[in-house]
C-alpha cells in the first residue's frame, strides 16, 4: 500500500485505532498491570507502548527527527482512565502532526530508531503494523484473563463459520 497523500492513510489509521481503542476499553481496571510472566507487557504497558511509540518514535521519525520514545511505564499514566486518556491524547497529537505532511515529505527518507533509512510513507505503514501486532497481544492477554472481548470486525469466528459454505476444502 503505497500512498502519496496523507488523508487516505489517516482515514485508514483512524479505523485501525478505533478497533484498538475499543479493545483497550475492555481491560478491567483490576488487571491493567497484570503480567503473564516476569518481564512481559501488562495490558497497561501495551496501551502505553502503542501510544508512546506512535507519538514519540513514529511521528518524530516521520518529521526527520530522532526518536524520543519515553518507554511504557506507569509514570506515563496510571489507572485505566488515565491510560486511555494518554492513548487518546498521544494519538490526537500524532494525527495533527501527520496531517501536515505534504506529498513531497512522504517521499523523503527518514532514519528509523533502528538506524534504517526508508521513505516516510513506508515508515508510517509500519506504524500501523506495529499497532496491529500489539493489539493481537492485548487480545491474547485478555483471553488469558477470561475477559470477553469484542469481535474485531463484527462477527466471532463461530459466527463466520456458521455463515460460510460448509462444502469447502474441509468439507
């Protein structure tokens, strides 16, 4: 997905974020900082990481500036309401920054935090992949906690199967 204008990308990004934000709201306050094992992300860590990386790494690099990623700890936001507000605030700042990118700026090469140079539009595409990856982790953590989560696109897997033709390959 190459793009020359920022607005179509931002519409796509907003739809991805909407699904991530919807899921984040299902994290129980009591399990916000629960970890499946020592050294692993908690649900709160994942939400803060998505927000902080988006704003302070992806957006900064897209502006041809170095990463200022502050980490994902509770010092950024503590408690469910504050964590969700942090995510919303970081996202709004990021979108405001990105909205100003011109087609020419999207074609420039930025240097990622890993020292790799790539076109800004490719870097932003990776930002979405990063979020989707961590959203999957959040689904898994909530599953381990027994939290009922919303279906990603409106149907659960059993509903998709029930609505599908049953004479397919496995059939």
